[in-house]
């Protein structure tokens, strides 16, 4: 049973993403687990979050850290078992926290029993669970590429066919055209709803309706038909929150995905703002064009008002740390981490905090051997083989690699940052000496308490959850300011994205306003300090 019966409760909620492998180890094997997470629920309750999006903990050979599932109803032994999950759900519920499970419905693991059967013969009952094309060795059906490098087609010589995989070969795409596949997935989801899941995050959900012969992946023609069936058949309990990952989403598509009638999902993760951090492919970082970010956020804020719902996020397990991207890793780290928090949490939508973001955690710079991520390893091998200079490839990995987000959570100054008493599966960032939860909790001016306050403000002030959105001083290329209005409540949010002092006049209407939150204390007349941010209520 859900602890939040009310439909739409997630509209003033804040969620927290846990990447379980890196959150808290309880048994010294160097890998985070469910008991470790349970032991940290008090910390999350203190932060004030309403739910945890838990990245996959299902049985998996871990080619892609759990996004390759070999049994959707079993918990991988490295994380615990189903009774640990039941305990997690119950313990979280006691603290008013829902557990949002991560569903990988686009593909399974190549070690899933369905695929082991499917590749035995063309007339095996499970064959049609996956996407196959006839072909000769070394002549794939077309030249579609997989997201983590190489062809999107892998040959199975025993049956003379290629199977389709948008990610690594160990992640064969499921065939959503087959009603038996859809039924299996809906049954499985209902199994977790019965166990008390509060909702679901849906991995690459816009890629399920594929037509590989037409090179269609994201947003295929049957996508919305599939999603409406999924919602009807599987999201069978009132109050479930559902958030789909959709790199192909634009505002128009997001209106369908997040239609207020709940016919598809509660909301989607869209990536237009995230894509402003790079140019072309993800590995090419660029300097922020602030007016472009303003236009992007305004387009989403205004575009979905009253006809859809936004998610709000700057980090996840696939992205670099936001302080390292748009903030400052040096003397202004704390100020910039708070500024980025205030910037996002003043908007309409449901915020997601990624583990460690509330501490202002940063990227790492390591020799290539230290990295684990399959995307990083494939990228390094592919680019150096093509003749790229290793130091250039490494620079791209430092800026954009996924392991930046996956280093263990920093709890203490102690050994391995209190994450494990064993050898951590991925090294801990050395800066845990001064960036860690213990220090943050002991310092009333820490980034942690800025997030705590922002979460509380969203619940206290309807203007944050419901107000309209308008940019203020759009042409300003250093300061992102906006207002929110709801009846007679008026909120001004001012964020200096520059590492220097910038002149800025507070609009007269807000001059005597109430200071709700600020990262430098009292506001100064006419001038913002590096990364200064605040909210004023008039
Ligand atoms: O990511 C979707 C996705 O398209 C990623 O390839 C993304 O573009 C990339 O990680 C950016 O570097 C989801 C999951 O979030 C990711 O962890 C999985 O690896 C992927 O799906 C496959 O399941
Ligand atoms: Ca463990």
C-alpha cells in the first residue's frame, strides 16, 4: 500500500536519486546495498525528501551496472534479496518516503532466460521477444550504431540472424510489437506495485517503439499507444508517481507524456537544458550561454503550465557533477552549489536531487585504469584506436564521463569516506576530506541545509509549486532572474552564474520583500557577489 494516497501528491514533492552501488555498503564487500540504504534513511528524512528513485537493484550480470536485467522479480544478491526490499519499503514508509523503482523495459540482459531461449532457434516461443533480422556474417542489416559504441546489430551464427540492441550487445532490445512481451512486463510491474512500490522511473522509455529498418529509435509512431496501454494495465494503484526518461522529448511531446489525465506518465526527464553543456556529441563540453539556458527553461516552464508537468534536475548517474559543469570547484564551490540549488528549486515541477548533490560533490580526474563505466572504456578504446591523443580523450572523460557521478557517497572524513570498510568497487573522491555528510550536518551554512530549506519552502509556499513563471532581465548574460506569481504572492529568484561581482538592480516591486533564502546572507544594494543567489517574496 502507498503512504501517499492523494493523486498528484508529487506536485509539491522532492525526490532523491540513490545509485545503490555507490550509496552505502553494509557488509564490507565494497558495494553499496539495500541494508546500507536502510541505515541511511534517517539522513534522507532529515533532508526532507518524499521519495527515493532507486537505480536498478534487480538481478543482473552488471554489464551496465544493473541496467541489464536478467530477472525483473529478483533482487541481485550483491544488493540483498526481496525481503530486504520489503524492509526498505516499510522503513522508508515510516519516514514518509516512497520508493520509486527503476524499470528497464526497453531491453533485458542477454542473460535473461527469455533471451537464452530466443537465440536457440527461430521457432522458439521466446524468439519473437526480441528484434531479429536475417543476414550474413559481417553484413549487418544496416549501419545503425549502438549508444555505447559499435554496431546496433549482433550476429548469432547458430540461427543466421542479427539481433538489435540500442546499447551494448549484452542489452538486447525487447520487441514491444509482441503482445506477450508487453503482458510479461505489466505482470512484473504489478508484482512490485503489490509489494508497495510508490512509483517507477522508466529507463529510455521513448525508445521502446522502435523501427530499426527506418532508423527510428526515440519517439517511434506507436510510442504513445504503448504508453497508454502500459499505464492502464500496469500503473494500477491510485497515487503512483511515474517518470519516464526521454532524451527525445520536446515540449510538444512532453504534453502527451505528462498529460494531466494521467493517461501516460506523471512526468518525463527531458534533456534540453542538459544538452546546453555540450555541443554535438556529449563529449564536447562548451561554455554556458546563459540566455540560451533562460530561453530553454522558460519554454518548458511556460509550455507545460496547466497542460503537463516538469521534472527538475541537474544531475543523475549518467551526468557529470553540476558544480563541476556550471559552478566552481574551487573557492566558490559552496556558493555555486547553493546557487544552482536555488536556481532549480524555485521553478515549477518535481525536483530530483542526485546523491551527493546536496553536499556539492564534484567530478574526479583519474588515470584510465581507475574507471569502471562501459561507456568510458568503450569511448577511450574507440577514440585512441582512431588516433586521438590520449590526453584529449581523458580531458573529455574528466568533463563528461559517467563515473564522475558514480564515485561513492561521501559520508565522513574517514577511510573510504565511511562508504565501506572494504575495498570500494570504484575509488572515493579524495576531497571527502572536506566534502562529506558528517561535516555538512555539523555546519548550519552547508549546502545540505540549503537543500533542506528549499524542500521545506516548496511545501510551505503554493507559489513555488503552482505559480506562473516569467523571466526577468532576459538579456543579462550573467544573472538568471525569474519571477513566480500566484494570486497575491510574488516570488523573485535571482542567481548570479558568474564567478565575479556583477551589478544588478532588484526590481522595485521586490525591494522591501521578505528574504526567504540566500547564499550570502543579507542582500546588497546594486551588486551580486560571485554565484550569489536568493529568493525574495513580495
Ligand atoms: O540512459 C539512457 C541513455 O540514452 C544514455 O545512453 C545516455 O545517453 C548516456 O548515459 C549519457 O552518457 C539510460 C540509463 O540512465 C543509463 O544508465 C543506461 O546505461 C542506459 O539507459 C541503458 O539502459
Ligand atoms: Ca555490500
